[in-house]
C-alpha cells in the first residue's frame, strides 16, 4: 500500500494527513503551541497511530505552512498557496477560486482550468478578520467560538465596528456592550466587516466559480453566508476545511514520488526520530 | 448647528428663485491650485472631488501605505459614483495624485481627464510657465467640447470668484457673532457649499446670510484657548467641532478648503497671467517648495489671532506635509508655541485615540 | 540613541582613514569582479576628496539629478541615498533610523530617514551646496530643502515639469541656465566651456557603453546578476556619468560580460526562469531573497532601474540636452512611458516573470503597481508584488517574503 503524508504547520494549529490508494486514510489537527518542530512531530505521530501505520511505510512527505522551513523530516516544501489549491481542487473538482482564512492570515487563490495556481493575494500584515481575531472577539463578547457564526445570522440589525485592528476592535466591542448594544448585532457587524474585507481583497484578482472556502474560519456559518452575499455566488465549504493544506501537501508528496521514480534519484529522507 | 441650517435654508430659497442657464456639465477638481474661474468661464460647474467612502475598495488598486484620501476617491470612481461628471482636472500636487490620474485613465473612468502641471516654486519663470499650462488646459477643453473661451467671460468669472472670496473673508471675520455665536466649524460647513453649488447662487446666499449676521450683536468671547490648525485636508469638520466641544476656539485654519481659498486674483491687463500669478502667490500649500515662507505666514497668523496652540494635522502617508513638519515644528518650539502633530485616516469619525490626544493637548494649554 | 563617540567620528570623517582603508579593501576583494573593485575605488576616492581639506566643492544631489552638473564645475557629487544603501548593506541602518525617529514619521521614505540620522550624527561630508530635482518624488524635494536649512547651505532646486512639451522644456532649460550661473557664483568658479564639453563627451561615452552592456545582458543565460545590477551598477548610474571613472567602470563591466558570454556561462547554471525586477531599488540589508530565487533556478536578468532612458547629450547644446535627459526619465510623467519601457524589457530580455518590489515608505514607485500587474496578467506574464523596505529591516518580514516568493516561483517554474 502506497502512503504519502502532508504536514501543514500553521500559526495556531498543525495538521497532518495520510493519503493512500483509496484516498484520505486519516488526519490530525493539534494546536501548534510554542514549538512548531514538536507540534509537527506530535501531529505525525498522532496520524500514524490513528491508521496504525509506521513512519517507514510513508513513501514521501511534503511540509507546508509557515513552520515548513524547520521540519527536518520533510522530502520537500511547498507553500500553502500551492497546497491549498491542490487540496481544494481534489475535494471539489472544478474549483477556480480558493478563499483561505486561517489563524493569522488570509489568502485568495485563483486557479486555471488545469487546477494550477494562476494568481494569489495575501493579507498577512495584520490579523484582522482571521481566526485569532475571532477568538479575541469571542472572549470579549463572552460567546463560544463555534456559536459566533450562527448568532451573527440571527440579528436583523448590525452594529458596525470602525476599527479593524484586532486590539482596537476589542476595546471598541467592549465599550459597545457597555453602552447596551446586543451581542448578536455586534456579531453581525463584525462578520459582515470580515467578509467585506475579503471581498475587497479579491478585487485584485478575477474571481470565478466554483469558490471554495478553506481554513479554520470556514467552519463559521456566518462568514460563509456573508461572503455569499458579497460575491453573489455560492461558496462551497469542504467537510473538514482545516486539512485542505495538508491534503494538498500529501498529494504533492505523491506527485514528487512518482516523478522521482520516472527520472530522478531517491531523495535522502531523514527519519523524524533523528536528532531534531 | 443652527447657523449651518439657516444658511442651507437661504440657499434653497435662492435656488428656487434664480434661473441659471444650463451649464455644459460638471467638472470634478481636486486641488486648490486649479483656477475655478477658468472652468466657469467655459460654462462648466466645478465640483470638488470629496470622496465619501472610507477607501476599502481603493485597497484593491493601491497599496496600504498610500494616501487614504486618494484611495477613497479611487473607491468612489471605480463604483461609478462620479458618473454624472463630464470630466476631471487633477494636478501633480503629489505623487499620489499623479498615480490617481494614471488609474483614472487606465480604468477609463472618464472621457475627459486633464492633469494641470503646477510648478513647485514661485518666480517669474514659473509664473509664465504656469500661464502656458493654463493655456494648454483651456485648449484641451476647447478641443474636447468644441467650444471657445471668451476673454470677457474669464474676466467676469474672476470678478465673481473674487466676490466669493471676499464674502468668505467677511464671514470668517464674523466668527463669534450672533446667538449662539457663529463658530469656526459652522463657517467651514458653510464654505463647503461653495464647492458644489453654482457660484452665483452661492454668492447671493452668502450675501443674504452675512447681511443678517451683521445685524446681530457680537457677544465678546473671552476664550483664551485659541487654536490654529494647519495641514492638508480632512473630510469631516468633526475634528474642529471636537476642539470646540472641549472648550477651545479654532481661530484660523490653514487647509485646502479653509485658509487657502481666501486670496483674490489681482486682475490686470492679462487675465490669464493674473490668475497664474495670484494662484501661485497665495498662502502656499506644503507641496510647494516654500517652507520658510509658509512658516513666516503661519507665524503672522499666530500673532494676528493670538494663537495659544497649533495642531499640525496630516493625512497618513502624506509626504509633503510629513517632510515639512520637522522645520515648522522646530520653529514653533523655538517660539514656545505648543504644537500637536496628528496623522489621520480619511474617515468620517474621529477615532478615540485621536480624541484623547487632542483632549490631552488642550489640557496642557493655559 | 547615543551619538557616535567623538573618536570614531573623527576616524570616519578623516580622509586618512580612507587612504589606509583603500589598499586593505583592494586586498580583501582581490577575487571579486573587476567592475566591483573599480566601484569601491570610486567610492573611497570620493570620500577622501569630500572629507579632505576643501580643495573642491561638495555638492549633494538626489538620485536622477544629472551629476554632469557637478562634474562640470570640478566639484565632488555626493549622493546621500546611495550612501544610505551602503550603510544598510553593512547592517548599520537601524542605528541611524532610530536617531531620526523623532523628526520624520516612520511612514516616510527610509532612505531619507537614514540620511537624516547620519546627518544628525554628523557623519557625512558637509555640503557646500545642495542640488535636487523634483523628479521623481515629493519627499526628496522637501527633504533636501530641510537638509539645506540643517546645514545652512544654499539649495538649488530643479522644478521638473510633468510632460515633455515645448513649454516644459523651455521652463527647464531656463532653470538649468540659472543654476549654472548660481553655482558659478556660489563656488566662485567661472563656467568653463571646455570642461563642460569634456564632461558631456565623457557622459556620452559611458552612456554608449551602458547601452552595449544592456544589450549584452539580453543573452540567455543571463551573464550578469540583477542583484548586483540593483546595487553597484545602479549606484554608478546615479553617481558617475560625466566622470572618467565611469568610463573605466563600464569598460570593465563590458569586458566581464563579454567573457561570460564567450564562455557560454550563466552567472549561475541551470537558469530556469528569467525575471524582471521592478522598482529601481531592492532591500540593501541582508535578506534571503536572491538565495531563494537562485535555489529555484530563477535569475533576475534585468532591472528597470538601469533602463537607458535618455538620448545622448549634445556637445553643442549641453544645457538643452541635459534638460532633455531629465525630462525623458520614464518614472516622470504619465505612466505610459514606464509601461512602454517595461514591455520592451520583457521582450528584449525574454522575461518569464516579473517581481515588483514595494517599499513601505515609497509612493511614487508603488502607486502604479496594480496597473502594471493588470497589464502583465493580461499578457500572460506572472507578476508578484513583494512588499518590504530597502533600508529599514523593521519593515521586512522574512517568513512572509519567503512564502510569497516561493508561491510565485511555484507558479512560474
């Protein structure tokens, strides 16, 4: 059985995924914490345990995400842009636009008809509208993170928050609550603002159907609906949107393995149990 | 806001009564160095391009480290908010404006766009040069719209514009009149109407308003906290209102839509040369290479208006004002004049942080 | 931030330090390319002259102000912006950026902030006169004017018109004639027609060598790396035209490139992608950018900063032709000029991908990036906007830059 692995080390969470002949074998999502190397190790261990596979059975590994640079047991690195594109088009054939909102950054990627990356735009200068932003807001509004989206859709009115800087927005939200505004209205305002920023960011590209939404924030129903409102198109969310990057990485691992077989030498693979 | 509403009523009444012959159209303009007299002599109505949105759309076309005012204009242009305008006159006032001019043309947002080249310095050669450029602007209009400008129309236009400027100067001198006293922020609101109303209507309205006001008594205001604001521009008068709310008095504003539209055109035998000279010789904007002169004139106003503190307000990323700041601030500090440097976004609300700074600054002024 | 200690300052401003440094640098750089060594010598000699007992006048100029003016008066041109890039290259810009932090907003051009820090720390050769021109950015105008009040020296300002019409040329020529007269008065040096002719013909000689060099760089694979084009080649283009040293430099560079092309050698082997670098500058402090490119087989084959935009100067019409040189600058005026040049460069250098560097403090260079991006994408050429800064390492994020570059290279290769 041929097995390939993809590791996606993000700022908030690390994901590992095993891919075999029949498709996805297993995956794990763990918090990255302070040490990405250890997070990567733990993630890989966890996913191996889940499917009862040994590390030596993996034919090739690709790492992605901001922590990809320091993983010693990789075969290759690919950026999250290429990996998200690859993973999204595997899960949703015909995907031409990928919107990825992760822990600390957001990106929009356009693909050509061969599912190759055409263009991309990133917003990584600040955390506005990302997972981290929503975490901070959830705390300030005293709601559960996974309830935010649903609640935001329940309000007719929305209160706009003028600052998009996470830190300033937090203080603004707290003062709005003190003034007596409803949590749902504030949530609606925040979610709309996040969706609008993404929509405006997308203006630099030519967005086409089908639009796929990935990353942890894709689980937020509110953001999804507001994105649909702004784009005027359906937004598709895969069943587990957080592992799309790791899936893409595993698919690249498979590609590299086969292209090496056909005309390259085998790369020197280090075991993760070697000195890190 | 009583006086502002009163003026608005007067304006509406005058609009009803007066019939103005149909203008050829509206021309958007961006900079106080553009002689509106010429646009009016060609029978167009000049409309100041004052963007409404807060620039998020503009982010798709310009980098985040770009002038927020220009990004806001870009956002409005792309969403076709200015479709009713027949054309644009921009200047090379700054790098941002030059790029806006390029964006305008590349996105084909107008069939007529002209960049007026304003020299950076003032001397005989640049005055002659500016006159040539004004001539080129007139030719561009004449060619595009198949019209000819009549010199008599230009002279009349200059005289009407001088009227407006005289009225505005008188209005500023009436600050403090009436009950409640006419405030600086209200004057600024009223001046805003000049930027999008047909001139003769505005002139008549402000004449009526001034006559009424002059009959009111002057209640002496012993407000020692007299502030001068110098800077580029802001979309909302809220900052001035905030200062007034906090108990200070704004005595003079050196801004694109305040103090820099006050000076007359001295008409002599050559009206175009007169325009060139008078526009270049007025209170300079920081984009001119005239730092020492600006400083001198600011000091004059500070003395004349018994100013206790200066607020230096620039838009974020505004290079002309940011690079002008060190010298001006040094000179103010040498004369022990308190100064507050503020960098703002182009937004319709005064952010908390800015409010706090202004409040703290006013508290330190005796 | 502490000012430099007086003894160190004495060393830095003492011409003897550079006289001692010169042979040491020669020794240290024996294995480097010849043009690079000539560049070092050029710099050191200028510093020796500029810090020396004032036999010659020191004229500060901003980039793209024609140095022929200074050479015509046998004066020493100093280009503070190039000095800032060198200070950044040796890792010291942070210090000077901190010194000037109270004076200039951190959103303004980091070149100017660094220069101000160096000036406030009294480390630069004092200017006799400052000449600046308003192309291509607002900041330079105001900044050099401020410097003239800082150093209490005259400021001669060239107001460059927006377009290339007759009235604009006339205005510019008038100003240049006045500047020559004013300079002659300030420096108490009469205008020397013979020296002017010599300078003009020197400039034309180095110009035609540059033209040949640019043509030779069209070879595949690239014989000369853009990373060096963006550093000392750009430096010489700003600083040396009109001097004899320039001719020596360009001849050496031409020889080097000829040698590379004769042996069919690429600068680095397996060149898989030819990149055009947009925006005149690059980050001057140490970054991984060019290493990452090389690892993926990408070579910056050409950079727009070295595009030859001006026609030869005319010995019979020195001031008029210098005016034409200033006006033909492609970053001045409507964007079409720059776009046409970019189209030409893409064809001539067989470019597969374009990287547009976008420094934080720069408005003139970055405002057009969306139009250029759209234009390139319409013509099927991959385009990457790379934010960062040229002098201030605080505005550089290694992780983000690497991700953007790699994602771009994954598209192109």
